[in-house]
C-alpha cells in the first residue's frame, strides 16, 4: 500500500517551476519510475537460480535486443549472508559462451568466474562459495575473454549485497527499493535501426566504447519517490569505459558511507563523487526538507567522454520525496578499519600498463575524425605525439599530423586485439604471470607512466587498501576497502592479501576495468 501511495503522491507533486531546464522538456512525457531489481535470497536448500537470457528492452524511441539475468535487461540483486554457504546455478540460454564473475567477492579462483569459468550455450554451471567478508555492495557481470565489453553492453550486470551482523546494528536505511535504492549507471549508443551499437574496433580498443544515452537501472532519467528522511543510494558505475562525477542539482551533500569492499570508518561528506568503471559507493542523502532534486553526472576530463550531451551536467535520476517520514539515521561511526601493517619486508610487484603506440595514434585519429578536437578531453595534439614518441623510444620523432593518414593506411593488418599490455605482454589465458602466497600481504605498484589514458585497475579475489593513488595519498572516502584503483599517467600503490587459493586452471585476474582495454590484452592471470 505504501509503495502505491508513494507513486500516486509523486505524480501529483511535479511543479514545473521547481524543475531545472532540462526537466521541463521531458515533463510532457511523464518520467518513468526508477526500476528496482528484485532482491533474491537463497532458497531453503541454500540455492539461487540465474538464467542468462536474451530479450527486448525499450529505451526511449528504441526497441533493442538486450541480454539479462532472469529477465530482459540487467539482473536481480542477490542478498548473501556472511558465513553462510550459497550455491548459484547459472544456466546460459544465450547463443554464445559467457562467464559470471563475482566482482568484489573474496572467493576461491575456481568459483570466481574469470575467463576460464566458461558456460557454453545451453549449459549450466553451479558454483558454491561462502562469503567471509564484511557487508558490502558488490556486483556480477560476464568475463568472457575478448567479449566482456560486448556482453556488458548488451545488458548483463547485477548486484550482490553481502550482509553481516554489524550492518544490522547500524540504523541505516534498509527498506529495499524505498529508502535503500540501487543506482546502476550506464551509457549506451544505438544504431539507426534502434539496436545497441557495439563495436570493438581501433577507436574503442584505444579509448573504450561509449554512448550518448544515459541509463539508470536501464531507464532514461527515471524518478524515485522515497519517504522524507535519509535516502541510501547504492551506486555502481556499470559503464564500459566512462568514468563518472556525481553531484546533486541543488548542491546538497553526499555522505559516503561505504566503498567497494564495505563500510568506511565514518561518513565522508562530499559535494562531488568521482567514480571509476566497476566501482561502487554507498551514499546517504538528506531528503528531510521534502524538496525535489536531481542526481547529476558532471562532465569529466576523459578522452572521448566530453562528447555531447555529456559536455554539460546531465541528469541521472529525479528524487521526489513524499510526505511520509522515514526513520533511519546517519551514524557518526560505521566500522572499524584495521591499521595498515608495516610495509617493511613485503613482497613487492610492479605492473607497467601500456598501449601500443600504433593503436594510440590510430585510435586518436579515429576519435578526432568522428567527434572533433573536443573529444580529446583536453589532450592536445602535441601531447599526443609526445606520448607516442615516449612509448616508441623516439621512433616517431619528426612525424607530422599528415602522416597519420599514411600510417593508418599502412597498418590495415594491425592486430589491435593484443595491443594493450601489462609489463609488455598481452593477456595469455594459459600462462599466469606469477604466484602470490596465500594470507601474505604484498605491495603492488601499478604504473601508467608514459601513457595518458585512464586505467581503473581491478584485482580479483581481494579487497585491498590504497597506499597512494595516481601519485597522491588516497582521498578519505577511498581509504577503506577497495577492489579498483585509479591509474592515469602516474603510479598507484596498493596493499593486497589473498585469503583463498587460485590454481593455474582458475587463476585470478588483474586488469584494467575499461572493458575494451581488458578485452584487447591489458590483463594478467596469477595464482595463489
């Protein structure tokens, strides 16, 4: 009853004068309600059934073929309990192979769902694991080698909520879909016939696949009508290649309470929240004043991502509180984060991320030709050339802009599928790069020096702590448990520990989570 009242009230409340300009143009077409994924829990036998299937979805004027878990698009949110074993039966009804990776979960390699965990068309794979980590918002998505970007773009993604006793003792908003709300943000591009327009080509291998339509839980600019009080948003950047910067239209603060791996020590108050691809943050927003506002995506300085309409602030969703009061609070303290151990004597590993200079050049050329100079994200041509020269050890000295056309022409047979690398090597599924020791802290240095692209670096099988991020100490809201770190032209250091085993046949992955970089080689396997 309450839920129906919310929706009725919400439609009655829209006052045009209170809305920003972009809202007024879409007032005529009433805004869709924010779709809320079903919350799935294990049955009495401790099992959850997932079906990977195809369907159709409506995006504005487009009716597109899409893929989803247990539906046409995206998937349910799986609610798991710390210390309680669960078996997930995954049935693949697609016409191609897929895998299901449990992103952010600390589980053994044989159930992690990396590129080796293949589920053939028509087949079922069952994985059993016991979450041991603290309460967190994680997610699941395909990890099919060379096709992750395509399968995610088609709609495959879902949330995983881990619960523990500690989370229940905090008086946080916890009414699913009412004051505890999932917000999966993605961009898409459509072809003239309304289908999802995905290509893995020279341009997307260099800068990533990006779209001109923003979706929130699969809907364009939807509206949510929470009770007045504290609203909890579980944010996921589910984009293939687009980093986000989130804010509110009326500058009300976002209180970050959790990052990838769970609760922070205490809330962190922000006016803007940048999010890398694959990252999750939980934020609380105060809606006690009852006033409507938008969650916005601000422009980001990332190559390819300043193309219209995202060269200006763009609405993610409308939040229209209703008069019913909510009862949750914003706690002063959230969780106890252990002090960082001594860094003396730890195993150290160094990872150099690099892109083939030919790919770089041809990718930039294609980007500028299609979208103009603005698409370069503030990177001018001189910097581009310097970048290429550095990577090729000076072989590009004296190369003129006009030569780029000839270079393109001469590189018709260029293999961009292995053009992105870690430590000079493209991903080889059969050859793990190293073996980590179970239960031992290691200090990993990930360098993007000599490369101007953004690389969100994700590590399977662990939640780590950031020691430095892109050459600086981590921001307060990024100092908790994380599985993704920012690397962009500088060096990041993380403190990792693996508590589960991963064999050669089911190695863990570490990779750039710009999915087209991952699909074209910027990934490595390792054992524990």
